[in-house]
C-alpha cells in the first residue's frame, strides 16, 4: 500500500524554496538528489487496464525500466492511498516473460499476454529528499516539475509529494502535511499525475 500526501506547488519560486529547506515540521530533510524521470502510461488497445480501474506505468530512470501497477486509490484531503505493485526489468519484455511476481500475475489475469501500448508520456525533473527523525526514515519527499505533451497540447506544473516509508507513521505524515498546508500555504492536490494527463489527452 502506497500512502502519500500530495500538494500543488503554485510557482517555480516555491518549488526552488522547497528544494533548499533542511527541516520540515521539526523533521530533518536531506540534501536533494535530482533525477530526470521519463514515464509512459500504457494499456491494451481496448484500454482493458483502465476499464478495470488500474493504472499501468513504465518508468525509465537511471537506465532501468520500472513497471508499476496502481489500483484502489482513495483520497482524503492531501493523503492518497492506493495499492502499488512494481517490478524492475533489464529490458522491455512481454508480460508473460516477466520474472514471477504479483504484478505479472495481476496483469496476466487482467489482460493476458496482450502487448501494452503507450497512452501518453510524461517527463519530470524530480528532486528526491529524505525526511528523518533520529534514526527513522519517515518519508521520501519528491519536489517535482512535471511536463506533459499530448496531441500537440502542452502542460507543466509543480508538485510536492511525501511518501510514507516503513519507519514512518500516519501521525508523522499528518504533521508534515499540516506544516505544508499551514506554514507553506500549499493546497492539497486531489488528482493523480495520471488523471491530469488523461484529462489533457481527453480535451
């Protein structure tokens, strides 16, 4: 289960400020590591994955291919909860040739071995920071600049996400989210990146 708080970042100035902080709500924040992330959302030609209320993403970062399947999203304020299954592949392969895994079995059950085709692409400049308290890694903080280009239409926006890690608690996440809302005056972002891309593709 992925649990994260998502906030819209209103402008580049705030995005840059979030990259420079060394604490948030009394938690230590590590120096940022910048990654260029290239995502392709994929589905079958008849959109069987989307119809089954799942989202499938291929992510290319640091020379690796990470396939992710998400489902069951709920949103309460800034906090998003959803099931997330992942696998890292050395190269693109048909689903049936993926290593044994829950994501392979789920996709084979949903769509069989039908080849996955791209829906749309997304590029991100992602600054990854670790939020800690004493010896606990509480959350992964991602300060993102997202760029979409779909059917000749372009859109870019800024966002910050706090993904809860195993050593963190929902109380930790609530304190961090409250700080972003009350001290930074950021607005909760109820939309997923996929839903924003789908909306642009549908206009």
